[in-house]
C-alpha cells in the first residue's frame, strides 16, 4: 500500500505602470493518491484512488467558500490481471464549481498480444 499527497498554494502579484493599482491572485490545489497492490487480500487485484481539488483562495481547498471552490474530482479503479488479460472497473465522481455533480462508471477488458 502507498499513500501520497500534495498541497500547492500560488500567489501572483500584477502591477502595471498604466494602472498603479496592484492586484494579487491566489490559487491553491490539493491531491491525494492511495494505491493498494493486493486489494481485499486477492493476488493481482489493484486498487487506486485519486482525489484532487482546486480553489481560487489562499485557504486550503477544502475550506474555501462556495464562490472560491473549484472542481473536486475523485477517481477510483480496481484492476485485476491474469496473464495477458486485464479487467478494469472505474468509478469517477466530479463536483464542478457551479455545484453540479457528474459521475462515470466504466468496465474495460484488455487483452495484450
């Protein structure tokens, strides 16, 4: 099993001679990745999960106001490999800035030659 993540905060300052007013823009993003190579104690069953969020504020992305919050995506997959055959199950969930929610469920079978 492995778990990794990151938190990024960016601030840019914009000033021009024509407009003496200084503008400051701040964005932040966070990501978290989890992987388990033997999910449910089954050989060759791999579970991956990725969570990503973005925000238009200095505050961490998970405590931003509704107006500042960017899209949040959560992608999950189960992969089972037997020889050259790979089966994958994906479940993705996305919450957009406007509050709408989208999801995707997919099943894929691949045969490598």
